[in-house]
C-alpha cells in the first residue's frame, strides 16, 4: 500500500488562500492575525489532517514555544488554580504548556525534568517536592534552560521565585485563634524539610511568642499535605494527653481531613475544636462547616511565575527576581 503523502504547511496555506508566512504565524500561536484568517487556516488544517511538528520547528529556530510546568498534586485545587494562572499568561505569549505531576516524589520529579529536557522545552516552572534530594538540587542548578520555582524554594538555587508570605499568613491565622481565646493551638501537616513548612512554623511560633504563650513541640504534627494526612493525624491530636482547643493546618486539604477525623471522634469542628486552613481553595467555603483559612492567591502565583519565565527566556541575563504575594485572612464558621 502506498504511503500517504505528508501534508505540509504550504499545502495548508494554498488550501486556505493565504501565504505560508501567515499560516506559520498561526500555528506558532501569534496573536497578530485576524480571527477570520485564523479560523480559515485552522479549518484547512483540520480538513487536510495537518499536524504541526513543534520539535522540528524548535530545532530550526533554536528556540522553543513549549515550556514545562511541574506541580506536586493535580488533585489539589490549589495547583489547579495555579495551572489556570500559568496557562492564561503563557498562552498570551504564544507558549504551549507541558504539564507534569510528581505526587511529591523526588524520583518522579527527576524523571519529569529529564523528559522535559528531552522534549526541548524552552524553560520550566517548578513547584518542588517537599524533600528534594541533594542530587536533584544539583541537577537543577546545572540545567542550561531558564527555570522559575514557585510555592516552595530550593536552598542553594539561584533562580526566579514566586510564592506567598507563609510566615505572615501563619502568624495571621494563629493570632486570629489567640484573639478568639485559644491558648493551646496545634500546627498540623507538611514536612519539616520543606521551605513552606519552615516558614509556616516560624509564623506559628512568632504569633505564640508575641502573645506570651509557650511553644509546645508536642502540638506540632507533620503529615502528608493531603486530606488523608489530616485525617490520620487528627486522631493523634485527639489522643494527646493535654489536647489543644484549636488546630492550624498546613493547607485546606489537610484541614478537610482533620475535620473529618474530628467528627469521627465525636468532636464538632468549629464548636468544640477550632480549625484554620491555608490557601482558600474554592471548596473551602463549601466544607462542613465552612473553613476559616488564609488566601494564598494561587492563580496570581501562576501568572507571576509564567511572566517571570517568559522574561527569563527572552533575556537570560536579566536580574534575578523574587516575588512574594501577601496573604489575607478569610473568617468562616470553623472559628
């Protein structure tokens, strides 16, 4: 059987009645084309079965219109919101986003970085795993493509970064609980190896010390940053010989699990035990009861990270930038 001839961009241009240059601008996502012309060319591409060879085009131009985004958990609405922000910003600049999820595994993170390099991405936005190995950190330091870290920082890596002021947010959350009359407040969730955890802990300790309260290390519980992690550790809080009256959680996912665990133990969240989360994911207002939390503006983080990466790709010698977004307290029924 005779092999079917590959459809070229010139074939598409002739079919649509435009120049090859115009067709090329459209497949590369240029915004400087009339919508009617764009639709006509896209219709010809669909009709002829044209497939754009992006890798070959990148090799020809020595640049890439594809960028990588590596996150830890797509099931967490925080990262879904961050992804929306990244897409909105990068699509305007004509980039295609190549998404990878590590599930907070350093091995998966290493593999994803290798895969993205193999696909010749022009840069990477990396939300690092909680405990990135020294080997991975060294690998990232030696990458020869632009990289922006978001949400968590990596020690000894000099690159652009976007995140929230976790210290201020945590202090805000714990101060709110203290003002509500609580004196024994637990901090639950996250890994001590994570920069985000360390900054949250610093804010937690700062709020207690400013109020003249002792820091009880037995009220600090690490866990996975998931609903399951919160559910599991909630029982540890309940079983504490001198239990707290309030719990500050690493994020809203953990807080959701904590509330489920408290109910299973016969404790009503918001009435018999105050709970505060972090992130203000869209579902937080729908929890039972609605969750008091700290807004961390993930969509804004995504937009800022995407803009930094775009500027870094255009000028890799520009001054390093670090953007810290200020959090806000949202009070609901759990306090």
